[in-house]
């Protein structure tokens, strides 16, 4: 006779599902911001063809670094991997339902922990890209002021 699942299993599963949804939302937000930096940096570099002084040249280099950092932030795109369907079938087809549910929940939690680390790295790169593009804009402004003053 099969044992009933632990009473809190559905509560835990719902909480894990909530965390997965939150990770997906946060990842999408970081990707959106990084995409904006890539676009803005590309336009900024493209419009900076005639560099009049070292400050403006530095601004373009820093903008390039901002774009690279934003691309790195975009790179790990997947969110909370899942155990492959074939693996689930092969391993759990004949297993008791509560064992399957618990093991798959544990796997999902494991992948969610990995996703949290990946999201932290994405966020750090995205923050760096925002700071770099701001520094680039300040350098370009300073270079333009120097150019106008001379």
C-alpha cells in the first residue's frame, strides 16, 4: 500500500513555483536593462565618429566596455533548468508517486539555487554596464566642453 504524500508537499511545491516565477521575472528585467545598454552604447559609439580629444576617445572605450558587460549579462539566458523528460521517465516510471514528487521537487530546488547564483552574476554585470555607460556619457560631455572651450 502506497503511503500518502507528506502533508506539506503541496505547500512547499507552490512556494518553489513562486520562487521560480520570481527568478524568471528578475532575469527578464535584467535582460531588458542589459539590452537597453547594448542599444544605447551602440548608438553612442556610432555617433562618436569624430573624436576631438582624449576624453572623447576614453568615452568611446568605456562605452565599448559597457556594451561588452551588458552582452555578458545577457549571455546566460535560460532560467531554472528542469530535469530532462527522458530521465524522468527512465528513473521514475515505476517509482512510488511520493518519491517521484519529492525527488523532482528536490531537483527543481537544486536548479533554482544554481539560477540564483547565475542571476546574481547577471545583475552584477548589468550594474557594471549601467555605471560604465554613465561614466562614458560624463567623459563625452567633459570632452565636448573642453572642445568648445578651446
